[in-house]
C-alpha cells in the first residue's frame, strides 16, 4: 500500500480589513468623482503657478500664501463650499494681477489695498472711456465665469463648518499681520512689476497701522503760533481784477529733457510765459494720478503730507480741506467754476472742488462730452461762461484738458491736425508729440478768441503740466534697471517729476512778485496765481508765501517735510482742515 505523505502547504494571508491610505484616497476620489476632485484642486494649483511666476522670493511667497488662505477661508465661511471658494479666490487674484499690471503700465505702481477706495461706477466709466475694449473684456469674462461659479455651487460635494473656517481665517490674518510687523511693507517695492498679491495684502496691514498712529494727514502735534482768520471784506484790489483761467495741461512735459528725441520745428514755444521764460513745475506724481495735481493747485497743499494715503487725497480731502485758491478768489468777488472731463464722482472730484471754493462744477455729463474731447471743446465752454458773466464780475475758471491722456498707442482724432508729420521717433512718442501740437494749436485759438470777443476785458492765464507721461522714465534713463528706477521714483527725483508752468495775459500786465519763481513745487501755484493777478493774500497764503521765500520754492521738499507739517497744523488750528 502506497504511503501518502501529507506536506504542509503555505496558505495565502487573509486580506487586511484596513485599506491603505493610498487606496482610501483613490476610492474616495472615485466615490465623489474625479472631475469634482479636480475642481477642488485646480484653483489651488493655479494659484501656486501664479505665486511662482509673480512672487520674487521666499518672503513674498509666504505673504502670498497667507493672503491666499485669508481669501479661501473667508469664502468658505460664507458659502461653506471649498471648490467654489477656491474658484472665487482664484478669480479675485487673477483680476488683481491684471489690474495691477494695468496700473503699473500707467503710473509705474502696482495695486495696493487702498485702491479699493476707488471702486465705484465713475471709476469704471473712466476706465471704459480710456480703454473702450475693456467693456467687452469684462462682459466676456462674466459670460464665462458666472456659469462656472454656478456649476461649482451645484456640484461641490464638500461642506465645511463655518466655525473652523472662521478660526482658520483669523489665524491667517494674524500670521499676515505678524509678518508685516517683522518685515514691513516698503514703499519703493510698489514700483516693481511683481509681487501683486503679497504687496496688496501687506499694504493693507501697513495702511491700518499708519492710520491708527498718525491719521490721514501729517502735521505737527501742537504749535504756539496761530493764523489770523481772514475777514470777509478784507480784499481790496488795486485796479481792475482780471479773469483768471487755470489750465490743467494733461501729461504735458518738455520732451527735450530726454536725449535723442526728435521734435518738430517750433517745439517748445508752448512752454514759454508772456515774458519769454520757461518755468518749471515740480509735480507730485509721474505717469498718472492727475488728481494729485488737482489737490496741489486748488487746495495749495501737498499730497505728500498724506503718506501712503496720498493716492486718494481728493477723496480724503473732500469735505475736510476748506481752503484753497477758489475760496481765496471768492473772497475777492470772483465767481468760480470747474470744467471737468470725467464724471464728477471720479476720485470725489466734485466734492473736493466745491470744498475748495468752486461754486459751479461742470463734469462730462453736464457739458455733453462724448468720450475724450479735444481741448477746443473745453475752451469753447470757457468762452461761453465768460460771455455769460455779469458786468464787472471776474471769473475764475479751472479748465481740465484731457486730449493728451494715456494711451498713446492709438491715434487720437486723426481728422484733427491733418498736416502733421511725425518726426520719426517710436510711434508712442510721435503720437504724444502730435497731441501736444494739437493742444498748442487749440490754445492759440483760445487766446485769439479771448482777444477778439472780449477786447476790453483783462485775462490772466496760467497753464501747468500735471505730470510727465508714463514713458518718460524710459526716455530719461534708458539704461537703468527696474530697481534703480523704483528708487528714483520713491525718492522724488526731480527729473521724473518736473513739468512746466507758464503765465500768459490778455489785456493785462501780470504783477511782478518774488513768488513768481522760475521753479516752484506744485502746492505754491495758487500763491503764484494770486500774486501775478495782484490779489491781496489772506493770512494763510501770507504765511505760505513766507515759507516759499524761506525755502526757495520748495514746500514738502523743505526740511524733509517739516515746513509742510507745521503749516498743516496751523490750518487745522484755524479750522481750514477738519477731521484729518
């Protein structure tokens, strides 16, 4: 009988009842659907790509991550859906990047937190006027994004409780705040074309800190001296008061300051005054932000006194700075008007102008402007207003021109100035020169109209360039890198901020005065206007004149802003400046 030997056999191990982590994740993705999982992950992957592309170093990327966390946890707290929250956060970051690059192209600065103050209907209308194709880009983006957000709202399977999300939100805010305290925001970084989200987030922390410590306006804490309040009937003018026309010459600058630029024959005559002199105007912005010059020439004060809030000075000053050239002239019997090329709510222009003493404010809607109008449009309006003035009632008119406004990539009104011949520079520069020539021609026609229609009425005309065009730094310093250019902007290098001012007259001889200097900082222009017109100064302008003479035409630039801070305190104590 054969013996059968039974050998032990190896048995397969029983399957583990606990799945591996990888298997669990895989099955989880399969359960909820790979597309839904991808919708959850994609916004964060896209944000990571934006971070690596736009943030220059580890520190900036850390700030980016804190800001990204704030956005996500904020939306999760509101809607509880993480996929939708990620998509909303990504949309805001993309919009911020695009707007920041647009702002940098115009004014050489990226967007910061305080730019949120600008969000209103009139700002949008202004941008759509300047960039007509932008409206369709917004519509197209809305057509794509809104259905996508609705789909994510319906398909997102996850729900996160609000309390943990809010706790994470607060943790990210605390982390960003601590980061900003240890590594504070540096103003010169704003001139770099990078770090859009990190700089935006850090500027918010810095703004809150600065406002808590100093308020909006820099001023001395206290002074022993006081300004005398002006008397209503204290203005006694010797001789006939001239009509005063103050012309805001958009982006106008003597381009001969840059080497290698070809200019047409006769270029430069537009910058000369009645006495043949070419005078310099030290603006407080470059490349854009025209409202800073508005604040300078109407209030007679420095936007630089507002520190990081200076970009929004007209909005902040509206209803608070009750002092300026129009108010001083009203004391001397002038009627005061503004002709403004945009909508009045833009940068609170109407509120600010009326605060400084403007009685009648005419914006684009009031005047029937259709887009960007040529200078002749505003000059014709001014002539009509002069004709409507009562006998012996002088007029102050602030005429704000816009034809030479950015961008210069497209030809403005090719039907105008048909005989123009480009000198042969880059197309942008040649278009800029063409518009300057158009402005000069329209100004000459305006002066001719005044002489013809008002042969027995005196006029004082003061013109100024509000800032250099956005490409001027490339012409002035073509070899400098971005860091060097940024530091020149941040230090207010005069080469980037100098434009011109000119004094002209019709049937009037401007009064000689030591205040009519060859070079002045922008806040002194109201003083120059009054001195040239022979208008007696009120106590505040008398004090400012003494500062001007003592500081040789410098204002905020005198003693590192000490004179401006002292003067601000005098105005606060006198009641001219309130709640700042």
